[in-house]
């Protein structure tokens, strides 16, 4: 069921968006060559406790997951792009890191993701990451009253295909509110003018993700981590966005922290 939020409810969602933005900005700043993925999870868990927030991941067990997730942040490295289950791995020079984090504050959820390289970056990785960022910006600009989900999906696809990447539509954006994953589904490819009409009060997580040379995924033995089928690298960028009469509001914008 698609739920629309009042202007007052969108204001109530802002603390969750700011908290998620703060956690991702902090972790991005603290993630270096030599950082262990389990350390990142513990750091995020500590920030959740200190803020009095709740994890959306730790007990999460959808049909596509082998078991409850058990951690509070997704850490996808190199050829992993989604749902990366943190494990005992120490980051190396040149690793491409995608962090995906969702939390609930006062009963409202926000969801966001960021990709970056630790140490020496390959040009191909920077181009892949930048394409997801540009695609997300295009999606946000299209998330206006009167457009449709297909318009948002098409905006993501135009940037991604224009840069030469193929698109997997098995996983994409989604409604956000009292729960992390709700309707509508917002695929990263679609046709303009199709799909659910964007109405004032709709809140969605928009999340372009791309693989360098394929659109096929395989699942790790952990039952969660999704990797490219050909070993090529992936990137993932996501924001929680409210559709309002005045235009889209990015609830997880990290700009107030002085970072992108």
C-alpha cells in the first residue's frame, strides 16, 4: 500500500534523515586503508545506541535473505554492490566501498547509501561512482508532483545508459516511512509517463546502482551479499526524498555537515 505523508509528518522525518546522513558522513570520513568492516559495523551500532535510534537491518529477514541480517550496516566491497554483510575483512589500497544504512528515529525511517574508494582510486571506479551520483541527481530533479515513477526511472536510465552501463531492475528504489521498504517500487530503468503518479507527500528512497560490465548478480554463501556475475566492480548511491508541492526535499542530504 502506498502511503502519503502530511507536511507535518515529513518534518517529523527530518531527524531520521539527518541521523542517517551523519552516520554515513562519519563512517566515510573514518574509513581508510586498514579499516576492518566489523569495526564499521560496531561504530554504526554505537552511534545508533547513543542517538536512541533503532536499526532497520539487524532483525531484517525478507524473502530474499537467508536469515536475519544480524548487522546494522551494509558494507559492499569491490564487485559486491548490494546487501554486503559485514565480515572480518581489512580494507586494502584501492578498494571500492559502498555503505548502505537505514535507521528509525522516533518511529520514522530514512535510508541512504554512498560509494567511495579508499587509498589510490582507479579512473574506472571514479567514473562508475560519479555516474550513480549524476543519475541520482537526475532522479531527484524528476521527483516532482505530476510526474510518474516511470519518469524517475527513465531519468536514472538515461544517465546510466548514456555512460555505457547496463541496468539490473531486480532491486531499486522504494517507499519509506514507518518501515524501510514500502511501495512503490522505483526501478532504475523505465518508460516516461508510466507507473504510479507522484503525489504530494510521497516519500521514496531513490538508489541508482551499477556494475561496470554486467547487469547480472550472484549471491554470496552468506545468503545476503550481492556481487557482479563477472567480477566487475559496483557502485551504489541513495537518498531518501520527499515529494512536496514546493519540489523534492532530500531528507538524507549531507550538505549540512559540509560534505557531499
